[in-house]
């Protein structure tokens, strides 16, 4: 989801990753809510957002730069990650997708979605999904 006025990714809406027509949707809200769904967000319909907030939002196929380099690459592992950094975010859960050259981490950025790519931070406890 993009904010057309600022021409940037809108972190308050679900992150939608498309894998050859199968969509993974990840959304963090509040400080401890995580939703993981498959094929439930219809990206062909205009997004619904309270107009009083003043955002002009659209679904777009282009992605934040951190994701663009992974387009078409194979995921090697999926893990739930629990933050244990000794701070306000302790216990928050992130989704980790391991690619050949690093981890895509979809995390709770304190009431919105955060995206990081690279080495997995050592403060995460890993819970591998089989």
C-alpha cells in the first residue's frame, strides 16, 4: 500500500507479498497484535481507510527498495521470531523469511509494520516453522 501524496510505502496497512499468485499478508497493530493470512486481501479493489486521516492510498506493484532485490528469489526457511532485547518491544513477534543472502524480517515497529533485510538480529529468539 502506498501513500500517493508522499509517494512512499504506507506502514500502517498489511504487507502483501505475492508468490506466483499466492499472497502472504502480514500486519502488525498496536504493540502486540500480529495477523498472518493467505489470499485474504483483495489488492484489485481500492483500499478502505478513514478519509478523515487525509491519506490517499493505493495498492501498487512496486515495492520498498529493501524488498526489490529479493523479487523472484526462493525462500529457504520461515520462522516466527520473538524479540528479547530487554526493551519495550520484548515479546513482540516478527515473521522471518530466509533468502540465500539474508533475512527478510517483517516486525512490529510499535503500532505499524517494519521491514528489514540482512542478518538476523541476535535479540531474536527463533521459532522455526516446519
